[in-house]
C-alpha cells in the first residue's frame, strides 16, 4: 500500500506544477493581450492617417491634422451620442477644412462609420467608409477599394445637389444606388447630408481658434 506521506508529496508536486503552468499561461496571455492592444491601436492610427490623407491630400494643408483637433459633443446630425473628434486643416494659418467621423445608424447590417471632410466653403472634400458590417459583394461597395461610388461626394454641397435631392435615385434623388442593395447607399447619403448640415450650423465654432490665430498672425 503506498505510503501516505509519499502520496501527499506527489499531490503537492503536481499541484505546484499546475500552479506554475497557470501563472505562466496568465502572464503569457497578458503579454499577448498588451502587445495585441498596442498593435491594434497602431493599425487604427495608421488607417486613420491614410483615410485623412485620402480625403484631404497633404498639399492642401500645412498643419498636423492629428495635433489640431477639437472634441465636440455627440449630436443627432452626427449620428452618435458619443463625443466626436474634429480634425481641422489649415494652410498658413487660414482654415481649409474640417474632417470628422459620423455614423449612419441605419445601414443594412448596423452602423456605418464615415470620415467626412468638409471644406471651409461648405463643399465636400471627400468621404470614406472607415468601419461597417455591410454584406460583402453588395453593401461593401461603400469601400473605396471595392467601388468608386463614394468618390462621387467630393465637391458636392447642400446646394449641389439641392437638399431635396440628397437621396438615392430610387427615392427621387441624385445618387446612384448599388445593384441589389439600396439600404446601404441610402444610409450613407443621409448621413453625409446630416454632416453637411452640422457643419453649416457649427462652422464658426469649429474654426474659431484657427481664425483667431490667423487674424493675429
């Protein structure tokens, strides 16, 4: 019959080994999670930079967009109750454009996050889809890599087309819908129009510090 002390000793050794594996596993998991979080943050910043530069090319401004920002409260016109970061572009101290993310909450598969750039004169510098869950092969045509549809917003404004024509053609508006998918472009057009309305209502406060700097420069 096995010695009781020997049995207890073996149990103790096994428990210690299991505890060591558990501690090592937890440490490795934590390290992996930290590294993954840093990598995700770096990837998101790189994607944001790329999107900002696509909407507003570097030769149109001489300031650091990531440094010249303003946080504004969420708003129904922005499609979110969360604070929104506005990236302000200027050249030689004079306002050029504001870029900010808006949410189209009524996409086919949920929220569609858009980066909208609006020139100081109220025309669109450009629009890019930065996050969505739309159907591959249909709704994902909002991505610039899938279709040039979203490039068509550049240069438009609340006057071109007129506000009543800020709709897809199926609804009597100006904008094409996708073959087999109307909900996604309808949601995007509506969100971009709201972004222009927000800009029209808040332009002075968005550029207040930039205008002050220019006047005293």
